[in-house]
């Protein structure tokens, strides 16, 4: 799929790890101009049938860490590079019929597997509340 869209394929994180570490927010849309002014990069847009396909495309696309999906029968999938969590360059706002997904781990850290384990430990701890 990615090869057909002329985007670079991701090599920094495996597909399952990427998919498992996306936080999806319904009724949220990116504030495109504000985000780009802060340094976010627009990567691509393509029509896809489902939000899950959009998430997968983002995971397969180099540098993609945010997607926005227009929830229609065939919706538009927008891919962005917003940066690592500690220097995130995207802003969002409420908007019906859109979903946004954000990669919740910093794929630029040298030890991604350790970071994912730490994230899991945080989730486990939070569940105790």
C-alpha cells in the first residue's frame, strides 16, 4: 500500500508495536495552520475505507506520528509528522466526523523497546486507581 503512494516506508518501528502505541481520539481534528506554524509537517493524504487502514498507513509511513481520518463511507486520511512527545508540534480541536491518532512513544529514542516497557508499566500502575 505505501509503495503505491510514493511515501517512504518506516524502518524504525515494527508494525504491531506502532499500531499498539497509537492513542485514537474521536471527534478531534488537527489545527492545520497552527500546527504547521509550530513546525509540524504534512506528509500525505489518501482516501481510505476505514480509520484502521489510516492508522496502519501512518505506521507504515516513515516519520508519520499523527493521522487524521475523516469519518465518511470513504474518508480522507491525512498523515503528519508532529515530533516526539517532549517536543510535540501539533494542536487539535473538537470536530465531529473526524478522528485523530497520535503515536504515544518517541520512536527516535535509541531504546524503543525499553520505552514501550516503561509505558506498559505506567499503564499497569494507572489501572490500580
